[in-house]
C-alpha cells in the first residue's frame, strides 16, 4: 500500500471513510438532508471566516474555479488575472471560455506577488470587473498574501475570486476580512477527503453582480445562482453526492477539533525547508513559501521521474513531480492535511535521502535527521508527540 505524500489527493482518516459508507437517503426529497447540507455549509463558512453563503458542488476543485468565472463573466468583460503560477495563469482560460478579456498581470513564478508593485499597476489600470488570484499555487508551492491583495483590489471596487484549493485549512484564510468575494476550495487537499467535491463562498457583491447581468450565465452546472434558494425551495439543481457530503461533514469536524492545525502545518513546512537547505538541495521558491507543499529542485544528474518512481517502487511513498514550466524540474512533497504529521514527513525525507544517495547525488546531511532536529527544537511539546 502506497503512503500518499502528494500535494493532493491526501491521506484520508478512517472516520471520514466510514462516514462515506453510511446508509443514505434520497438527497432530492429528504428534508433532513437539506438541513444536513446547510449545517455542513455553515460549518465550512465558519472555519474560513465568512458569513457569506457557502455551497458544496459536485465536482473536483477545478469546478469551483470555472463556476466562479462562468457566473461572473459576460462577453467583453475585462478581468485581471494575477499570474505567478500555473493555476494563476490558468484562470485566463476560464475567462476566455465565457467571452471575457483576461488581462494578465505577470509576476515571477518563484515568489509571491509583490504588493507594492501591484499597487503601482492598479493606480493606472483598474477598470476590471473582477480579479483572480491563487493563494497557494500547487505546482510550485508559492503562497500569495490574499489578505493584503484582496483589500487592495477592494479599494478599486474590483471583485476578487480566490483559488484556495491547496491552502484552505492549512494557511490562514479569513474570507470576509480579506474582502474575498468568491473563495474556492476542494475536498482532496488539506481537508483530507477523497476528490470529487468542491465548495465556494459567495459575497453579496458577487451575488448582485450575477443577478444584474445583461446576459444569462452560459452554463448550467457552473451557474452559482442555481444554488441561491436551494433551502427555501428544498430543491438542488442536480442530485447531490450524498455519500461524499457525509464524508466532507466528518472531515470538517476533524478540522474544527484540530486547534493546532495551522501551527502544525507551519512547523512541518519550516522543518522540511530547513532539511532541504541543510542537505545542500535547492528550494524552487525564493520568497513566499506555502506551508502545505514544498517544491525541491531536481539536482543535476538525475531526472524527476526517477526520484518519484524510486520513492514509489522501493519505499512505497508517493510524492509528485510538477506540471507546466516546472515539469521535470522539481519534485514536490505534500505536507497538507492528514499528510501533515511528523512521522510520515520524517519517513518521506529519510526515503528521499536514500534515493538521492543511491543515484549518486551528494546529500550533505540526512534530511530526516535535520527535519526532526529542527521541529524538536522549535516546536512546543504538545505539537510534537
């Protein structure tokens, strides 16, 4: 059995698996399920710091991103696409699909978007209906400051769509405080449920924008307006994946009960980065490090696929390569959600050390030992047990 240490899907706790196996009812007809769905959405909203309505959608995280763009975009709309990563750039495709005109604000993929430079750009360029932003761009592990960026965009009356799929619950995310109009999340990352479900929070301003469109939303499945009165009407736009939602509810309770979840992600990520540096390896990101995924540059003399395959075949640990411009250049460890535990991260780093040495790649120090030394030194006792 492979140990999942990828940046999603992640390991799934037993109580979540069991919740998904519960006997289920007809979600279209049973009023108790409408209550259950609503309560689950309210808990999700509380955990991400929003009083806005939250909707759980049947589809992987990408559906949330596309639904946001489908629901907001009309033909000819100018949309600011903040681009410092593969998924940041990918928002432009969704904008084009629905007839919008994406304007890419291109930034260095190796670091977070600089607020001062973005501020200077917006002084002369702010005629946008909405802007898109990724909190953690998974292929590289770069982390953007959504709080500062969201507040800056709000000064110009620009709606904000944030992809928080890979960061939600593992990084600080306060949707209302950060002036985020649509926040997008997914089940298979930090929440640690199987893939197939995503969720969005929708602000009053975003909802008004959708309702006041001159043209109908050019989608049914991605039309967020279809969910706005689901509870009052006791009607869903399509049959909800009830077993998945049972699992999501249990996973959210796991998160709610885990009072140290943000700190643990931070400590483990810092420990991994420390170990990589001590081992003489290079991190792909230079500034703006995510606490949910670490991208390590592949040393000269070895291929990324070789490292990934040896980790899988010999040590039964699954890590990831990357995509886009980083394909073949980095390997990634996903220390998010159920993966974010000291034992599994230590074992992963031990195996990585062995693989690199087997392939003739010099490693200055044992990555596992460097990691454990760091977290034992820096962590409070209750965090390391």
